[in-house]
C-alpha cells in the first residue's frame, strides 16, 4: 500500500510517497546506510545524482532508495521529515532521529540500534562543506555513533511502517 505524505518548505508544499512496509524495511534502510560509512559529507550531497558526498538528509534519501523505500520525485529535507512524518516516542531500527532549534529540524540520523541507542548519519559538516578537501579538513563523513541524544534533540519520526 502506498501512503501520500505532504512535505512543506515555507510556502511550497511538496508531495512524496512512502511505502507501507513491514519492520524488515527498517533493517534494510540501516543496511543501505551502513554501506555509506566513511563517505565524505557534502552540503546538499545525495539530493541529485551529480554529487560526490552526502549530507544528513541525502543519506536518508540514498539509503531509502537502495532499500526500496520510494520517496517520490521530490527530495525531503531534515525539517520536511520532522514536520511531516509520524512522531514516535519509542524508536525502532530505521526510525529517524531529528535535531534542531526553534521547532525546525536541521539534522537527521537513522536509528541503527535501540538498546543501546545508536544512529548513523552524515556528521561534522556544514554549509561550508562544498569540496572534498573541506570535508577532509573537518573530518566530516558518514559515521555511526552511540549515545546520540544531544541538547538539540527534537524527537523521532517513522519513515517506514
């Protein structure tokens, strides 16, 4: 079954589709994301085919595609995930952990383990990370981390059902 989800970016509302799936899809999402460990962080990376690296939402997009989770023609951002996906209090493998301030998500990771809590994400970069050299200087890349809950944690969202 295919479920429509609305994504809002300011005054523009975009629509993407997520498959209604079993819990095995969360594991597939994590497996696909783990294949990207060590890939350099690139601001905007993963949002189009001509990028050399991945940013946080780009990792989710690429891993979802490789896991067979159809997001549709429009590319969501961390804030789009935060505003438009179902909120959950007890995460499962494959759920998204979101971070930000002022009610706006600015970073997203994928839950890879619940006990202990571990996430994978494109970390260490920012809007200045636009070259492979800058990513290397910053140590910015896809990493898997334990104890991810930070002061700016906003909550969990469920990408797959």
